[in-house]
C-alpha cells in the first residue's frame, strides 16, 4: 500500500532535454506570431487610412477582427501547450 501511495504522490518526471528544446521552439514561434500580428495590424491600418483619405469607406472591421482573432489564438497556444505538458 505504501509503494502505491508513494507512486501516486510523486509527479511524473519529464526529461529536461525534451522540454528545453520544446520551450526553445515555442519561444521562436511566439516571437514569429507576435511579428505577424503587428505586421497584420499595420497592413489593415494602412488600408483603412488610405481608404479614408481617398473617400472610399470600405468595411475593414472584419479584417481587423480576423487579425486580432489570430493574435489571440497565437498568444494562447503557448500557455495551453505548456499546461498540457
């Protein structure tokens, strides 16, 4: 009974080599997602500015929300993977 209790009480050991490499890759992907999000918001903003300046009022809110949704998905992917591991 005590061996079973000890086994259940100790968390599973995860190899540091695997998680270290995974953390490195997740860090690079997080920076790429951040750069892509900033670039996407800048592109949508420049399109909005050009449309207002030329007098054409197009619907840019859907593009803006799509970029923001992608940023939210990218920002939450890393913590979710970290929680699962």
